[in-house]
């Protein structure tokens, strides 16, 4: 308790003094990028383009412009780490999903231009997110009760990647081009992406984009294995030596002392997209098609020796596992088609009708050496239609319908999830009332979800109601508010139907087909201060779960793999997020800005269940920046506390400190959108591990990494 109070007090003091979002500080004078908190600009892109403000989305932040270019990584989870309340699963460099307020998986909605990403990244932590930041215009992180508009499952929040595959405007020039290229030394990573928009008539636009990214094995600063895992592997080596298995013992000792690079962590990804749109004063209509293709390695945890019986004969398991002859890799491809439209009604009660739909055909194969282990296939569709009300004396709102379907199949020796089918129908409304100095918002949602595993004869149906209300009060430059919501989430097919070995996660996963809906009461209090030279936000939140679903280690093994099983119990999450940006003055032609971020989550299972697994600890990030018309110089420090509040059989995570520096040069001035960015990350080659990562004990963060990035737009 004393530790918790100490951490909370320290974070609050530091947040109030100098912490803030680095992207906010950089974008304040960057004309080619949007402000990172659209509460300050009135821009709501996803949830409600018809609302001037939406305070139910407390603490919303985003990356765009040069900040997105500088922080672009192969997976969206690793791209967003500078934003408040955001961590990442960091399973491998090729697979990393966002973690928001300690929530991950199905409790975080990952969206493309407002609808689901329609991949299998929520099925398992080793599955890549099919979003490429090289061709993304803006990435928003949406938190708070109003995220239930995307479904009751998004209790942790939503991440929305906005691309330009369906154009939103007709370029004034003959063709508009955006391009980004970069190199990173830690994994010898080369990347490049470009898009072009061409007007083919007065109201028609054609879009094309593509990207390519390739990296080698990731270089790290210290030992690959955590201290706990090194001790365990050395004990295994001693046991093998006593049994006369000298080669296996030597291989295990080599693994325990390994430094330099993470074996089998390389990634190769390419994407392509085509789109067109008709854009008129009365509305717009557009379509696009795209392809995402990636292949990446899955580092093996030393000491595991599991291989399917039809691939490896009995008695070969340990030798192959330790010699690395059966490296696990994943090859993934997704074909996707999208539709977006908007119609102005021309007056009356309804102001606008919008619709959005997407279909994706997804497949990824888990290879063990050259042999095919398991093939995962998914065909999914999501559609939304929304009707926006006209503003009538301070009352405005929107109502809509959302439909989601997914047919999922896994074929192979390690198909840990049976073929299944998911259908979801959601009805929602959001209403906003401006009562002078008081702002009131309310939302209501109903979901009907069916989950069916035909071969097992299991058919489950769930009905959930979710509701939210928020009130805010504005006093000059300070806005204070409180939001409350009641949300319901149906269990996912993985939580219900998993039962089998999964070679990529190196675990035997067991679901529970009797699980019920997960219900939660959610509350948050926030304060936002916006002035000429200081912007600050502080949000304190708490979530009380009835029937919280979680996956935890059981301490037993099956098929030579540790068993992870899904359980259901009550739980409590609480924490805070803080950010502030302050312009201190002018020095030798530069504006001086301090900024940073603070966030913390504490989560426990009720009735003596202990901590929730894989929760990020207290984190502080602060920076100092010198900004001018053609040159920005920045230094920053990120400190993450150790995580000792761990679930049973979960290892502790050591704290770490990363020191970064960067310089951004605009050779033709701020009005010409050409930027050259040089950055040095983790200057002191520290070893860091994300507590939210399933593979933290043997896949640490990158060591010292020098990066060069070129960005242009004309």
C-alpha cells in the first residue's frame, strides 16, 4: 500500500510539473501536422464527425505528421508508445498490439478508418496487426465511456488508423504525393512508403499507395533472457548434464548467456492499395481495395521442447528445440475491400447520413522449419450506418447500427481453436446537450452476439446493454468533468473454445465454453487546461468488473507446454493518465518547450485471486525541445518502474530507463513539407522489457538504435 501511495504521489507531482505528450509539444508549431488532441481543434474524425466536442472521449490523443513519421514502426503497438496510457504487447518485432489502460486483446478495438481491422490480431498475441503506419495519415487513441459506440467489448479504448485509400478531398494540384522512407540500425531495418492522389475529373479522385519494410534480427543491449529465465534455463542445463545429455546442456548454457541479437526476429512486410471517390458538396462515395503481406519470426523460449508428433519423432524434441532447427515463422496475407459514403440531407431533423463497410479475407500460416504447422483462415465483414441530427438549440446527436460477422477456421496439428462463427448486431445512440457553461452527453448501446463452434455442437448467444453519461463544466481555460458508464462484453471465441497446443505462443491454451458476459462499471474524472502557453490533462479512472475474463498460467504442463487457462472472476482496475506541455520562452531563435507523459494502472482479481496478469507499471516520460522554423532539437527520458504486482507463475519485470534524442530539419522551411529526421533511441543501450508482453522474458526491447527518416508531401 505504501508503495502504491508513493508511486501515485510521485507521478502526480511530476505530471503537474513537467510531464506531457511529446507529440503535442512538437506539433504546436508544425504547420504540416494536426494538433494531437482534437478537443483543442474541434476535430472528431471517427466517433462523431458531426460533434464539435465529445467529452465522453476523455484524454483522446493522436499521432500525425512528423511525429508519426519519426515513431513509425512495423507494428502499431510499438508506434504509439509515446502517448499517455499506451503500452504494447511487444510479442515480437513482427507482432505488437496496443495496450490501453492495462487492457489488451478483445478489450481494445483496433480500427481502420472507423471500422474493425478484420484481422486475427485479437485471437492471439503472436498474430500481427494488419496496419502499416508508413501509409497511414493519422492514428488516434480513443479512451473513455463513449468508446462503447464501437461495441461493449472496447472497454479499454479504441485505436483508429486513418488512411487516405478512400480520398476525402479533391487535390488542387495535378497530383498530390506523400512519401516516407527510413532506416533503423538496431534491426538493420529499411522501410519506405508512398501514396499519390490524382483528380481525374472535377469531382473524382483516384488514389494509389504502397509500402515495403524489411528488418533483420533485433539487436539488444544485454542478455536476451531475463534473470529469472536465465536461472531456470541453467537449472535445466544442470539436469541435462546429470542425465548425460552433454549437447543439450551446452545448448541451454549458450542460450542463458546469449547477448547481441534476438534470434529469429526478422520481419518483411509489403502493402498495396487502390481507391477512388466521388466528392461533391452534397456528399461523397468511395471504394478501395488493399493487400497486406508479412512474414516474421517467432523467437523460441529456451527450455521448451514441444513439436507436433507428426512433424518430429519422439526423442527428438529437446535437441531440435535447443538447436534452433525448427524455427517458427508466420506468413500472413490479408485482402481487403472498403466502402465509405456520406449524404447531406439538406435540412430537417437529420443533418447527415454516413455509412462505412469493409470485407477482409485473411490467412496466416505458422511454419515450423519448412513444415506447415497450422493455417488460420478468417473471412470477416463489418458495416456501420449512422444518422446525425442537426443542432437544435444546443441539442445534437447521432444514432446508428453496426453489424459484424466472422467465419474463422484453423487447420493443422496445433489448431487450438475449432472452426467457429461469430455474428454481432449493435444498435447505438449518442446525444449531446449544451446547457451554457455545462455540457451533458449520454450514450446507449444494445448488442446481440452469437458464437458457434459447429463441430463441438456449441452455440452461445449473449445480449448486452451498455450506457454512458458525462457532464463537464468550463471555467475560463479549465474544463472539469466526470464520465460514468455500464458496459457489457460477450466472451470471444478464443476465451470460449480454445483447447490445444499453440506452438507460436509456446503454450497449451484452454478456454471455457460456459463463460458468461463480462459486465463493468466504469468511471473517470478529468481536468483539461488549455491556454496560450500551457496545455495539461489529468484523468483518473476506475473499472469494476463482474465476471472479468482472464488467461493465467496454471503451473502445470501438457504436451510439454505450460498450460494457460481462461477463468472468470470479479476484478478492479484503477489508474491515471497525465500529460502537459509548457512553452517556457525564447532562446537564441528557438522556442523552449518542456513536455511529457505519466500513466499508471493497478489491477486485481477479487476474492483472493491476486493481480491481473501482464499489467504495465508506473511510467514517466519527459522531454525538452528547442523549436524553430526549420530545425527542432529534442531530448527525452522514459522511465518505467519495476512490476512486482504479478499474477501466480508470472515473473517480475525489472524497471528500465531509456534516453532518446532527435533532430528534425526542414531544409526549405516550415511551409514546404519536406522533413529530415535523425534520432538516437536508447542511447545508453539499456535492457528494457514491457510488463504487458507475453514474451518479455526472452524478447527484450531494442538496444541502441540510430534512425534516419525522410518525409515529403507535395
